[in-house]
């Protein structure tokens, strides 16, 4: 017994460790919405799950947008007149504003400053900045280093390229009994930032690994996409497939110690909204539920009025609500192995409830069926659990009209979802329910 | 004046006394879900109201069930080796588990104990137990007597019979102006227990007696049925008639001092639900309103999803919520004459409100009608009641669209139901309303 | 700058003063539901706005009513035996019960008293009384004067006429881009009473003057009508036009210091109800919102079930809720210039919001449109207002499904209506919205 517990503890530690290890391996890569960094990232994930990689050419029309040029970068620095590299891309890929055009020139301090970004309120952190849709260049640095800059002539070099190429994304679909799909989407466009969003990538990857080994009712589609333009591109490429999506989650910000935040779909009371809320409540973890708003991550696209998919976003501390967000402090120390595994656990339970949350029709709706003759009437005096199970049988029979899900029956009856689910299986076995 | 008051008081006392007297007469009879006890009971009620008695043969298929064998019992006892009857059916019919098969044998104390039921927490009370759907036998006794049992050989005798026969129930329909029905159902299957449910039988009987003498809008159907199997049998025999039922109440547990409990129909906001709630509120009596659940009395069958009738349950202290429930302490002392009459009073007021709670259409919906030319505009300064009546006229005109009932108009206007009802009659007399 | 402020202050003062001046001019006229006083009143208003005056003959059938006889009065008094006029119509037109039939006779004190009305609780005030629908006569006087009456023979003279003639009302319609109308109704039947309702007349007149000079989306119909019978007559004469009314307000009681009261339309959540509530909330003024009831002013007719128009009533201290109501104390001191102008300001803002509160359809509903390429993506760090404007753009795109108004989007997004409205105009300019 002692031994089994210890072994279980080791296994748990090991899963948490593996989740953090994947983040550690992906951390140094310079990702953006296009470019080699994305491809490298997907190749590493592909060792664990059989991703299909899609490459969409620059200028492809995707709804109101077009696929941008591909951006790649080899090196970048700012050098002072003494030949010292005072900012060096080799030390952190956050130093260069993402999508900076190539530059190689000498500039005065005044001109240089127009291209520098710092965080005066966090003088030791490097900010993360992008210029995807405006051709420009820039560097990010700590405010402490910035304050040391003297009146000098600086050589600035960004050895980048911005030309026609591809936007790359990947997907992996695990087929279930039905073609109805659960969509798990995570963004892969951030460079050396851990919580946003290597944590999402790690949770999605490990969740997919688990689900591969299970018998599933729904099909599960995992997509690894650059933020915004990636979601728009995926939706544009898969418009006809969207009708199969029954539930979905945008997975991000899952590695910090923060409590959970669930942002509802724009529908507001979709089954996924009910299920996530029920799981968080049942687990007794600190959490908050917020209504949909049209800013955040890729739920903005999935929930746009032309799609209005039942897709919510399940994160820990949410989008922009922690100081390290989009800075060099969102690093390998910010994300905790235990927090990653805790997030995976919640995602797993959400899926378990989705899988079980069926709708039935009572095949014998006129009066109660005779449970006794089927051996289902066992209410022995004093047996509280048995009594609750009897009640669960009666509630499921009473409310199974084909419209109410088991979760709704659980809420109405104030009986635990698992007990209701067990009662439904029992009644189904005795042909007292038809599954829808 | 003084004399009239006194006489009224005597009449009231007399009604309460008669209600208790009926219970006293019915108390000794050994009822069960079938058998002679039921027939005897119905014959006594038939003296007061012209019941029609129905006998349904054993094995008749009723939905998912079949009518059980008929059970009768002549005598039963446990005798010790000294020839002393230590448990004797003649003393209380609760001593025998209802539906016990015949038995006549000698048993050791160990074997006997497997067939004995007691209430250790109430050592002076005999529990009430049944074994309707499993052929078995047993005795119930006080725990104090049980503790005196010594290692001995006991003769156990149950002179019962369980064979093909009939399930008996009765009904009485009082025709009204319309074929729309109000159903009052009460169960008649309990042996010497008073609150559950001789009190329900008494209230239903006296209510039916009153209604016979009134001009009624609805037809009233009273049914006296064994619990569960009786309701199932009645529904099965009357499936085509069910469509006429507009409102219904399951009457039980109406004799104790407890405050009222109204359990809503499964519909949740049927007119009967609104009316009972309004009457209890208006009367200012202690009460609670609870949502439907699929356990309790025969509302379980009437509200089963295949029927989903607007039938609630109006009791005092509810099902299983008082210690004497299903024990020998539910006796002639537990039920009080005043409580019985108070229950009858509430039932009467519910029926009064149902009868008055009509829907009208304003025949003159464009602008206010000229009330003055009809002598309906009498708002004399300082006359609060006259003013409220004016308001009532205006509210009824304003809201009578054919959908809203007078009770709904009373709630919206915050004016008393009787005032609204009086205003509606006045407007109807002046042809300003059409009755629906 | 200083000068402009001062000038502005003078202009404001001037408007408030003009509003009060109009009331002062109208105050002495003896109005009733018919008669010359109404015509005189409308002729004065006509100097400011081009009223169309309608005269409807006595006995014209208007729904359940008919137009009453026309009432006019030249003089009236009560004279004691010493030849002193102890009550004199020339001093206050409130002294005569409106619609009193002619009388010229000598009466004892006892008989006289049957025709006198006073306010014992306010002994210095003269009450206002009418006898429109019952041929009768009477005088109103202060209770202090009443107490001085001695046993005497009094000559009572009412030099009035009650004969076939006309009911007079006026309307003024300001055409807008569409034939959809906003109705502003105010009653003109009260004699020398200021708050009720010369204040409503003044606010309606000045509002109409302002709107004449504006480009408007809706057409605005102002009606100046006698209470009750005037509204019934107008509805009867304009039954086919009523379908154009999209929103409406009954304007009255707008001159006292009291806080605002908005009485909802019978619909309860019409757009006018939402808009007035939003304006009062946004302005931060003390106010209360009350549900519709079928007593009050002419909303009773507009909201009667046969019309059920979206017409609310926006007053200050409401109908009958202030002591001076319907007494001689509702005079030129009770109404304040500043209060009148404050009321006008609220009406103006209600109209501004109605004009702006459009519904749009997102022309690009699949994913977000590319705001950047249209120069609409300017979220500069640290610019809170710019950020809120970005959010407003996204919310309008997200919720513009053709059903939701901008006000509803403002509530859902918790962003200011004007910001939402500005965002909608910007998106409309860029053809990202279609106007409905």
C-alpha cells in the first residue's frame, strides 16, 4: 500500500516533469506568426502526437485578411562606438520587435530611442513587442540598460527577412464514435515566453496523448496555430468542417500558480459553458467565470457572429492580468510542473463530463416503471448511498425527455453528476432509456 | 348576534368533530393495497358520498406493472414456549408486515429475529412495514418488547392469504358547468395510521360533501386509491379521460398540527401551483412551497413525463418529515379535529379561487371605456375602498387580453384577488368583458 | 474664453426665463376640456410653433365616448346679503367647479354648503374641482374663508354656458427622414395651475422649437390635447396613423424642483423605456422608474390594450404626489425656470439617444475584419480612451446582428453609449456595418 502510493506519487511527478520539460525544450526557439520557429516547434510536438502540418502561402485570401509575408531572423544587435553589443538577439529573442524589417545602419541616440521599448515600471524586464501589420523595426531592452545609454553613434543590425513564404499550422484529429467534434485550440506564435503560451502547447500535447489511448464518443481536433491570423486562416480553410464542432476550448495560460478563469462562449450558456463551470465547482478549486468579450485569444474568431461556435477559453490567471504577461519574466520559473499537471487534470475532467453528458428519452414515460421487477429497487433502510441512487434513478426517469442533459438533471436534482450518470447507465442497460 | 356567533362556533366544532369521528371509525380496519380492508373503508365513506367502486382483477396489465394478488389476513401472532402470545395482530394490525405470506411454524430466536422489525430510536412504537413486491413475512413490534425476547422456540402464525382477486378503488365525480376537471386524489392503503392517511380520506370526503351542494364551474373528480399501484391502475383505466384534468391535488397528511407544505406540480408554474401559493399567502398561515421531486405520494404518477398533469400535493408536515410517520404513534391523538377542519378550509379556498380565476377579454380595448355613463365611476373623495375598486376596474380592463388570469392581474396590480374578481364580475355584467 | 462662458450662461438663463415667461402668460386663462380658454392657449403657443388646430363637434362618437358639450364662462360669484362678493371668479378661475352649469339664485347657507369645496388640511388653498360628466355646479374656496360663512341668504351666480360646440386640440408634426414617429403628448385642459400642466406645455413647445431646426431621423408629432377625452378623440381621429408611432412620451409635471419619475409603457421594456432609463442613469440625476399602471395621464389611452403603444410618461414629482397638486398653490412660484430648463435638457437627451440608437448588421461576420488595414487599429499603449474605442469597435462588430440596438450593445459591453455610437458610425463609414 505504502509502495503503491509512492509509485503513484512518482508517476504524477513524472507527468508534471515531462510537461515542464517540453516547455524547457521549446523555450529558446524564436517563434512568430510565421517562420522557421513555428516549424521547429511543431516538429518537436510531432514526436509526441502525429501532427498534420499545413503550409498556407503568403497572400492567400482568408476572409477579410490575407496571409502575411513570412518572417525569419538570424541575428540582431545594437553596438556602441566602442564595439560593444549593448543589446544582443543571441541572448534573448525578445530583444527584437517581432516582424522587424532588416536594418543595418548607424544612428544617433535620438533616432535610436524612437525604436526602443522598455518597461519603466519593471526596470529589469524586457518587454515583448510585435509589428506584424506595419513594416517597422525596433528593439526591446530592460529599462536599467536603457538608462545607461549615452550620447553616441550606434550601429543597429537586424539580419531578418520578410518575404513571400508560408504560414504554418498543425492539427491532429483523434476520431471518436461520432463525427461530432471537440476543438482544442492553442496558439504557437509567441517566442521565449512560457505561460503565454508554451503552457497551453504543453497541456494540449499531453491531453492529446492521453486521448489517443481512449475510446471516445466525440472526435477531438487539436489545432496548433499562430494567434489571430492562424485562427482566421484555419477557419477559412475549414469552413465546411466547422458545422461538426459541438464544443471547444482555447487552451492558454495554464502554467502559473494562478486560479482558473473560464471565459464563456459568446453563446453564454452552451454545454461547454455548463460543463466547465460544473467541473470547476465540483473540484472545489478557486476560479472565476467571466462572460464573453470580443478581446482575448482566438475565441474572438471562433465566437465571431458568422461562426458563433460553442468555444470558451479555460486559462489560469487570464489574459493580461499578471505582471509578467508579455515580458521576459514570463519564463521557466513562472510556470510550475504541478500547475501544468493541475491544468491537464481539469481539462481531462471537462472531457470526461462532456463524454458522459448525454441526453436520453424515457422509454416508459407513463407512470413510473416497475423498478422492483428489474432488481433496481434496493432502498435498504439506513443506506444513504443506496437511497441517493434510488433518487437518481427516479430523477433520470422523470427528466429524461430528450432535451435535458445529465448535467442539467444533476443540477435540478442536486445530486452528484457521477451518481446521475451511473443511474442513467443502469436504466439504459435495462432498456428504460433510449440514448439520443 | 351573540347567539349567532355561538351557534356558528358550535357548527364549526361539530364539523371538526365529524371529521375526526370518521377517522376514529376507520382506524381499526386493516387496509393494504388490496383486500377486504379497502372495501370496508370504501363502504363507510360511501355513506357520506356516492362512491363508484371499481374492482380490477389480479394480473391486469397496467402500463409497466400488473395488478398484484389480493392479500387478506385473519389473524397472526408469535407465541413463546409458555404459550404466551408475545405479539398479537388482534392488538394492532401494524404487528404484521403487510403482504406477509401465510406461515405456521416453530422457529428459534435466531431465525425469528430475521423477520422482526423494531425502532430502537423509539422503543415504544411499532413500525409499519410492507413487502408488497417480494414474497416474504415478518412481524413488527416495540423495541422494548423485542429486548425481552429470550432464547426459546417460538410458534409463528400468520393466517393470511395471497391469491388472485382484485384491486379495489373508488371514485366520485361531481359534474360542473364544463367537462374540465379538478382531480382530488387520496390514498387508502395504510392500516391503522391516522395522519397518513386517514386525515386525507377525511378531508377529501368532507370536501366532496360540500361541493355536491354547490354550483360549480369545473367538474370535480375524487379518487380513493391504494398508493402507487392504485394511481398507476387508475391512470391506465382512465387514460383517455386524463386530457380533461385542468388542475389537481394529492390530499394527504392533513391532520397534524404541522404547518402547510405545498409541493408544486412538475410543471412548476401551473395554475394550481399559483393558486395554492396565493391562498396560503393570503391566509397568512405558516407554510412552505417546495419544488416537484419524483418521490412522495401519487403526484409521482400524475406528474410522470408521459402525463405531466398539473397536479401538486398539499399536505401539512410533509412526507417522512415527522417522527411518528409510519409508526404506531401516528394515531388518533396525533390528528386534531381543528387541524382537520383547518385543512378543509384551505382546500375550500383553493377551490374557490380556482372557480373564480377566469380569463377575460376586454370587449372595448381601444382607450378606456366610459365607466361614468355606466355608473361605474364612483370614486368619492376619501373612500379608500371605492378608490381601490376603481383601480381594480382599470387593471382588469387593462390586462384582460384573454391570456392573463384574474390571479395574475391581482399579482400585477397588487390588489386583493377578491376585489379584482368583484371588479371583473361588474365589468362582465356591463358587457365590458367577454368570458373565455 | 471667459466671455464665451458668460454669454453661454446668459443664453441658458434666457431659455429658462422664456420657458417660465410662457407659463406666466398662459396662467390667467380659464382652460377646461373645451371652450375658449383652450383656443386662446393654442393661439399663444402658435406664435412659437406652427400648430394645426382641430375642432371636433360636440356629440362626435369617439370609441366608447362622445365629444361633450362646449363649456364657457364669463363670470361667477357668491354674494352675501350685504352685497359683498365673498367668492369671485374674477380673482381666481379655480373658484368655479369646471363645467358648472349656469346658475343664478338665492340659497340658504345649508344649500350653499352642498356646493362648496375646500381643503381643511390646507386652509389657505383653493382646491381645483371638475364636473365634466355630471351636470352640476359648485364653488371652491379656502377653508379659512369657508369658516367665516354665517347664516345668511346668498346670491349665487355662474354665468356659464354648456352647449353644442367643439372640442379643440392642436398638433404639430416635424418631418424626419422616415415616417416613423415619436409622439410627444401634453394636456392643456387645466385652468390656472402651473406645474400641472403649463410646465408640460412649456417644455413641449420649446422642445418642438429646437427640433424644427435639426435634421432628424424620426418624424416628431407634438399633440396639445385636453386630458382623457382629448387623447381618446385624437386616437379616434388618427387610428390609421398610430401604426407609425415608434416611441412616445406624455409630458407633464415638469416645472417643480422634484426629482424625475419615469413611468414605463405598458409594454414594460420598449425602446423608449430603455432609453429614458439610460439617460436618467447617465445624467446621474435623482429619479425613480415605476411600472405602468392604468391610472395617471394620457398614457392610459395610448397604452390601452387595443393600442398598446410604446408610450411612457416622463415627469418630475409624479401625479398626485405633491401637496400643491390640483390646488391654487400650484402657481407661478412652484415652477422654477431652472427646473423647466432641466426638464427640457432631459427630453433633448432622450431624443438624442433615440435618434442615435440604431441597429446594424455586421457585413463581415466571419472572424474579425482587418481593422488595421482600414486605419482603425490604433491602440497606442497607455491611451485609455483609444483602448476603450478599440473595445467599442470590437463590441459593435461582435453584437451587431440586426436585433440588438446600440443601447443594448452599450449595456452589454459596459461602455458609454456615445462611445459605442461613435464606433458604429466609424464602422459604418468603412462599410463594415449595414444600417437597418
